[in-house]
């Protein structure tokens, strides 16, 4: 399995957009938080968060090619699924974009549902922080997140259904938000919030 250093090297090589790098890092820590809660492997779950959008800059953020070309990057880097990249990490990454007609992997496992939920909540919590007077993640409360989730025109691009699917891994929505806020707060300086 690749080390975290190797995963970071991949990120440095392929992801230049500042917000995207932060989004991948935020998704990593939220996945670690969820893994801790479920007593799953924190490294493996974190890895799926850290690498899930690896090809997004590479495909120039083209939704038609996104996640499809993740495989091309693995090939270029001579990384083998099942050896360097655990099969469940690969499946979670592919299925987080199951809406693409050419992606056959669907969200099935706990890690799959957790990744779809975590990467969507990451963006949503950033949006919640940015509307606080001090723009700090520490000013974001669970209740206000729950309220904003119900407001359809707030952070429209975020897929609420994927966030709500956290219940499929056996964690309530409230608890999930609490976990994610705690993890995001732990890297507040790094993510500039
Ligand atoms: Fe993402």
C-alpha cells in the first residue's frame, strides 16, 4: 500500500488548485474522524478522502472525464489496485461519482457511503464558515449546519442526499456533523478557516 508521503507526492504533482487541495485534505480528516467513530482503519479511510479528486485538475475539472481518468493517473504512476491502492479505497473513489453514466461502481460499502458524505460535507462546512462574521470554522455550530442543509439555495452545488446517506453507515446526521466540525477545527490554521 502506498504511504501517506507517496499519496501527498501524488497530490503535489497533480493537484494545483488551492481550494481543491484543501478540499481533499478536509475530506481526509473527516474520513479519519468517521473511521475512528466506527473503529475502522483510519489510514485507509483517510487515504480515500485524500485521493478522491486526484484527477480533477488533470481533466481540467471536466465533469465528463472526472474520476474516469483516475485510472489513467494510476497507470502513469504504475500504481496497482489491490497492491498500492487498496481495492476498497479504489471502489470508494470511483463510486463517489456513481452519477457518471460510465462509472460502474456504485456506493455499497460503509467506506463508499462515508466518502460520498464526507467530501460533500467538507464543501458545505467551508460554505458555512465563510458566512460567519469571523469566517472561522470554530464559529459554526451543529444546529446552524442542520438549518442550512434545509435551505435549498444555500451552497446549492452540494449534494445533500450524499450527506444524508451517512445514516447508512450507522452514524446520525447530527453526530456526523459534530465529528466533521471537530476534525475541521483540528486543521483550522492549515485550511485558513
Ligand atoms: Fe471531492
